[in-house]
C-alpha cells in the first residue's frame, strides 16, 4: 500500500514532538488547568503517556488542539525554558484538509465534558494499582509513577484484594459506583457476610453508614465472643438461654435475689439450683457477658433482698408468683431491650467518632461559636454536672486527640479555640448521655434511673444541634429527637404475643415446665 493511501485512510499520524515545536491554542476554552500535585507527580515520573493532538501550522511548527493540561504539566517538570522546550511528547498530527470550521471547539467539548467521558471509579483505580503490584511492580514505584503516596497505594491494594466477587456483584446490583476507598475498605472487611454488605450499602444510601459500620463490628465481635463462651458454660454444666425471652415470666436475675447468707446471690452459690440459667447480658460491659437468672425463685426458696419467706397458706403462696408474672407481662421484652441497648451503644461510638473528626478540623462550622457561648451562659445540667468530672476530662482528650488540651489552647488559632471549647461541652453532653437507658421511654426504665426524663430531654437538645451541623442521626437517635419509642428491631406485635404465650410454657432448653418440675 502506498504512503498516499495510508495517509488518506488515517487522517492522524503519530509522531514525537518537542514542546518547543508546539504553540498553545489561543482559542482554548479551559480556564482552570487544575494542575494538582498528584497529576504533576505522575507526569514528572512518567512523562506524557497519552499523546497530545496538534495541527500543523508550517514547517516544524504545530498548534496544540488537545492536551493543554499534559503540555503545561510537562513544562512544570523543568525549570528553564530551554529545558522545557527540549521535552519530547507523543502527538497525533491532524490533517488540516479534513477539518471544518468550529471543529476545534466541538473537540474540546467532547474531550472534556463529563457527559462524554468517565474517569475510573475508586474501585477501578484500586484494581489498577493492585494489578500493577500483582504483576511485580514495587508499591514505592507504583506510588512514584501515579503521583500517589505509598500509604494511598497500600490502602488501594488492600481494598482491591479484600473486595470479593459477591461484594462487587452487590455494588453492581445497587448501582453504587461512587464509593471512596474508605467505604470500599469497610465493605471488604465484611466481604464474607453478604447480608452485612447489603445492610451497609442500604445504610450508605440513607446517610447512616458510620452507625451501621459500628453496629456490624460490634455484632461481629459479640458473635465471636459468644462462640467462646458457649463451650465454657457447657463445660461448667450450666444452661444457656440464647433468647432471654424464652425464660418464664417468673424468672428473676440473681442480682435481685438474696443468697442463703442474706447477701446478694452469686452465680456460684446458685449453680446447683434447678432454676439456674444463664442468658446473654442485657447491657454487657464486654462482648459475650452473661446474666444469671433463677427461673422460679419463689418455688426454689429465693427472695428479693429484705423479703422473708412468705408465711401463707397454699393458695396465697400460689398467688405471689402469679402476681409477679402479671407485673412482668407489661414490661418490654428482654430481647427488645438488648437490641435497643446495642443500637444505642453503636450510635454512641459512631457519634463520638464523628465529633472527633469535627473537632480535628482547622475551621469550625458557623453555628459552633454561638452554641458554645449559649451553653456557657445558660449552664444547663450536663455542663453544670459534668464539667469538672474526671471521666469528662478523659473524653476531652479522646475527642481532641491531645494529651494536654489546655497546653494546645495556648498556641491555637481563634477557630481552633472554638473547636476546643466545643470539645469540652461535647464531652459534658456525651457524659450525660452515658446512661444506656436514655433511649427507653417505658416506666420500668424511668423507675430504675433517676431523672431519666431530664436526661432524655438533654439528649434531644444535643442531638438536635448536631443535626444542624451535619451529623446523620441513627434510627435510635432519631427516636430520641422525635421523643418516640425506638421501633427498629422491635418484634412484630402479633409475633410477640404468640411467642409470649409459648414462653410461659417453655424452659430455656425446650422442655416443658411440667417436665422440669418433675425432673427437679
């Protein structure tokens, strides 16, 4: 095939040009070249990889049509004009005879408009970096060639490796492609649990991702701890009620019963009782903790503190446990309370993490200064009660990230001082909300916690302000703000009624109450 024929079939020729041969197009519509540090580092390490597009002007001179960012980034790699002019770049040379009036502007639009082109998603970029490392390139070299830090490359490689096919399929099904590496890394953490990935994606869409992440991590830690506790209880000969709502309504926690010596009942002292049973703790201090119960304390001779054994006839003796059962029937289910406590603690951790990020900023949101001033002048109960507390001081250190916040204040900017003052107030409100039953509205919780109504009101005021500065409420926090009972995770009423009917007849291990009595 002749050279003439080749030129006609291919209107662009690929050549190598020096920057000194290329003139900038005066009709370029781009106003901001956006030569960010990552792009400049990449060009400095790699040179220009993607050819620029030029139009011949005359002998050995060309006008730049596409690639102005690459052109100026390449020049930025050298200091003198002579060095810059000598830089060589790949280029496509257009045929002037095939160009029509105005085509320059259309080319710029098509090349750069977001409607015509799409960059790689964060996951696709991570896959590319992971692929380079997998092919044998050192991470340090990958960082150098891409203008990224070694930490960024390491995180991307780890993320690409952890996000498996099931999670990728879930992302594709949800049409969620705009996730950053931090979010993708969390999904990779739960790649072995498709249901958790689905919950996390749903929470991301609803703006509750941080809460759901904390809930999933707490739940996973709890399940692992339970796997260790189960065989320990079995080896000790104890019974375990996985679902505490299967306990009969006559059951009482050992903490509310007297032992043989009149002291509070211990699990060791109660171990031989036929009614001895363990269940997962309602408000565990650590994962896998259990609470111990007696399934029928009156029948087995245990009584609440300062209550002697009843001196009654047989009919009256039967009425007492029945009255206790009727009183408990109106209480919220133990499993519902556990679920609410769990959600509340997850929300607390996620919220304090969000506060730490906020307080770590260099500038404060506009409403912060007014809020700080208002709280100091009004001195509400959280501020008055907790401002001097040792635990509050520890929380201030946690929220600010400083071991000596007072020393940091001496050299802080005015904006940072506002954030540090806010950290002190944040710690007081968070301490006020440290009572896990803050989410509850039932009379049982109110009777157990002095001034629970006031604590809940302070929590409502605090959470409402946080929403004003961008904090996304979890469902349990939203219930507090709305002053409504927490609903998420609560069993269906019909199911609960049906289960309650069954529970009164069943013991933790599935045997009937009658069978248990015979066995004892």
